[in-house]
């Protein structure tokens, strides 16, 4: 992997990270442009036109012009957009401007069977072809991400429409539970298909959260939980989250929005969740302002992925948190700044 010269060292750092070992500092996934006017490959690149050859040529150009410092690694996210998991069950993706996509609700009633679409012309098969093309094109120079899987009740909410889904929790609870079981079984098949297409058993697993694992890894989330009270969350959402976590060796939980904080203790009690990414939500103070919450998460034995601190803030505040299982990801302006950040943080722990 010429774009990442110290890959072996980085893999070892992540291996120790998952074990909870202290490597001398928190992990720092830092990137910086090597030259001016470096253009990132657009979100959902290739999904609409399916010009995968161009997508990966563009990504090679991008990756070689990025300085992959610390524990950052070049990786490409194959994606059809946030509703892609629901599309694997029969939804139709609509593409808009500015890299947006969505599906129209397609599940007419909650008791309508919802089965994974395994046809050769379906979205899952097309995604696997996209990923296989990425592996072929990478020539070992970059990784292919595990998909951003909005599965569990997130997929069910997309398939029914959020308003209908919330009414179904009251009107058709048993049908909801049957559908979540179908989605859970679909999750296993999707994960296996994507892993095989991406040769992740050999190359390793990488998430859109910049974390690497040699063993099964993914980011788990349940954004629909922000619409639910504790009792309903425990009945309809928590079992699926626990199921997904059990399929993995390591995972990051993407915790999105203060409205979902009522479920935090239940999430922290799941043994298989290694790391929490706390996202306060639009209009809320940045994660730096939630230090009590970050400390509570670490006190429960979980790690933290922090994505929105600047270099100066990391240097000034990182020692307020436990360095084991603490990872920062950020982009700085120059390779020299990236190296200075890593050196400065290392000095803090000597």
C-alpha cells in the first residue's frame, strides 16, 4: 500500500487499540493534502452513473495526493446512499442533486413480508459488483469500507415511512417484531456478501468511522431510536442492536442526537460495543462541550471516537480523557502540521 507507508505499524496500533492497550498516546487518524487543490471523490460517486472505472481512477488520484498520517488509512466507501439497506429489501433509490438519495416508502402494510432481494439486477448484487471492482482497481493500495448499514429499525422506518412506522409500533407491534427478525437475518446475509466481495477476511475491515480491524467490524447505529421512549426502544430496537453486535468482533456505535440519550445506559450495557461516536446533532454544542458525557462513556468501559476537535483542542484537552481506546480523526492543512500534532500529543504522555 504505497499510499500508506506504515500500514503494518498502523494495523498493530489498531490491534492494541481493540485490546485496550496504551500505545503511548491516543490514536490519531490525521490526513492532510500533499498539494493544493486536492479534490475528494464525491459522496456516492459512481452510484448514479455506475462509471466505476472513473470512480476508482479518481480515487487513486485523490489518495496519492493525501498524506495519511498516524492511524489514518486510505479507504473508499462504496455507497448508494443512507437508505441502501432498505433498498436491498426492495426499495427504489432516487438520486437528487448534490449527492443526495432517498427511497420512497414501499412497504404498504407492516405485515407485508419484507424479504432480501437477491436478484442479479437488484441493488445488493450491484453493490457487490461495485465493491469487487474497487478491490480489483485498488491493487492493494487502498481498502474498501464496510458499508454504512442503516439496518435494524432504521431500515424498517425507511421502508414504511417514519410516520407510518411509529404508528405501527402501537397498531401492529407483533408485525413489527416479525419484520425486525427478517431484517436481522438479512443483515447476516448482507454482511457476508459485502465481506466476500471486498475480500475483507483477507484485507481487513474498515468502517466509515476510520477504524481498522483484522476481524469482523462494522459501525452500528439506530437513528430511529431518537423517536422512541425507553420501553419501546427496549422492545423493538435494542434486541436488533444486540443481534448485530453479536455478529461482529469489534464495533463502533454511532450515537446520533441528544434526543436518543435516554437510551444511553442500555447501549453502554451491551458488552460487544467497543467504541461510541457521540454526535450531538444540528444546533447543539460540539463534542468538546459534552465532557461529562464523554467521561461517563469511558467510565462504562467504552472507547471514544472524536471527530470534531481541532489540533489545538486535542493538545489542550485530550488528557482529560483516558487515552486507551481513544481515537481522534481530523484533517489538517499540511503534512508538517499533521506530524507536529502527533509529536505534540506523544510528548504529553511521556
